[in-house]
C-alpha cells in the first residue's frame, strides 16, 4: 500500500471502491471491496499513529502519501503567492512540514476511519496558512545579514534531496553543528528558538548554522 499511495491518492482509491460497491450486485465482490477498504483504514491509522509514537521514518512515510504531497505543495505555492513570492519554496516547504508534524504529534485525534488522511488534511485547512505565515515572518525576516544561501534550493525531487542532505549531515557534521543544522534545515526552526534550546544567543545559533552550511558546501564543491 505504501508504494501504491505514493502514486495514487487514498481519496481517489476510496471513491472508486465505494462506487464499485454501490454499483455491484455481487455480494462476494462487495465483501472483498469492503475488506480492502478496511485495509486502507488500518494503513492510514497505522501510519499516523507511528508519527505520534515517534517511530523513525514515520513522518517521511506519511508525507510520501500522494494526498499529503498534494496538500504540501498546494499550500506551499499559495502561501508563497500570498506573500508575493518573498519567501523561497524550500523555506516555505520546511515551515509547512513542521506545522504538519507538530499538529499530528500534538493535536490530531485519530478517528479510525478509512478516509483518515482526508480527515487529517481537513483538520489543517483553516489555520495552516496563518501559522506558516507567522513562522516565516519570525524566522526569515530578510535582513541582509540573515539571508543564507540554500544549498538545495528549489530541488525538483524533495524526497531524494532530503536523503542526500541527511547522509551528508551524518558523515560530515558533528556535535552542535549537526544539531543546529537539523533544527534549522529540516525542522525550519528560527534562530531564537534554536538558541533557547541550546542555551546560546540567536547570533551564536546563526553563526553555527552558517558554519555547518559552509562545511557542507565545501564538501559538495569538492565532490
């Protein structure tokens, strides 16, 4: 199912199943379709519960579902459009992903329904633009000394890019360099927030991120 729903939305599959159930007179076929619908329910609930439980890779699995990718890129584009494309695609994607992750872990209540992913998406539509907009204003307010080169800005394949970046981070960064880079690049957190967690100033957090970024850029240039 994981591979199927990378290519096809769960919502589309459920619609097709229900249409077939309603149009079929064959009870055996109906039972099989209902069983398949229940498997989709179990898959959807499981993948969200894994994110809540903090299982490694679970959030990436959730975001690889086509319904969630569509949601991510739809709101990324419209948030950028709302701000007249002041913020880069990569920065907006980071903020949207962070808000989705936070919502799933801390706020979303599982309903145990076949269309669980659609319910998750519906639960975010009323507020995600405002939350992301506020985070962008706080994190990426573009003072000249805070505008950073993004190593993988506007990547065409976000999933492959993230795998590459994580591999480089694991291989070439250590200690606080790795911590600061992951908090900023993957979680999209601001320098003030990072500094508070590490017990350092905003400027120190920013310098450490820039240092880590420059190290990775040198590695990439060398390779």
